[in-house]
C-alpha cells in the first residue's frame, strides 16, 4: 500500500513540475495580424477607432482636419504602452506569418523593429513596425508618404516607410493585432 501511495505521489509531483515548466515556456501570446483595411472590413475596429489611430499616428488632427474638429478627443490609450512580452508576441506572429506563407527567404525577430503602439480598441492592438521581407538588416530612408483608409489619412515618414530596391524590400504600415 505504501509503494502504491508513493508512486501516486511521485506521479502527481512529476505532473505538477511538468505543467509548471511547460506552462511557463508557453507564455507567449499568439494571434493574427490584419491591415487597417482588413480589420475595418472584418468589423474588428470601427470608424471612430480609425480616427483615434490616425490621431495618435499623425500627432493630432493634421491631415484629417476636415474629419476631426479641434475639440476631437481620441479614445484613451489603455494600456499606455505595450509590454515587452506583447511586443515580442506581435513580432513573433509577424515572423510566423511571413515564414509560413512559403516565403523564399525566412525572417527572424532581428529583422523586425520594435512596435510603435497606437492604442487598443475592443481588444485589437493598433501598432506599426518596419520589417525586412528578405531578411536584410534595416536601412532607413526618409521617404514620406500617406495612406488613406476609409477616407482617413495616415502619414508615414522616416521610421515607417516603404523602401524598395532590387536588394531590399521593407514592409511597414499600421497593423492590427488580435490575440487568439
């Protein structure tokens, strides 16, 4: 009887240890990344969310004065910033998505810049980043351009630009991350 009880106790202890160890290793958040337009079309974010994201991205009502009055108040950014863990999870999702789409060149976390955060809207995280689609190191250029989503203008310069030559292809923009 003592041997049977000892085996059961040992089995329970091993199960607890493995659950703790494996549970701790699987501490990353997974999810899906959408473009602004995809997130809007799939009703993940609303028009008012797009306005708030543009406000934070553009540094105010600039480029959208006709849509936002001087009194426009964006949704508060809560949390105020991304945790390091969530930043890494978003970047890992980009890596996994890129590498699972039969890409000719795999990318890794080192090919993705840290995320810039523009708020969380009904659980959907708005962020921008810059990443190399061919595994190259970053070369930032000072190209300026705008993108329009549902009539709302998003301004990009320096950090978030499209830089495309024969040797390099970088992708940037504002994206929406939704945890699975």
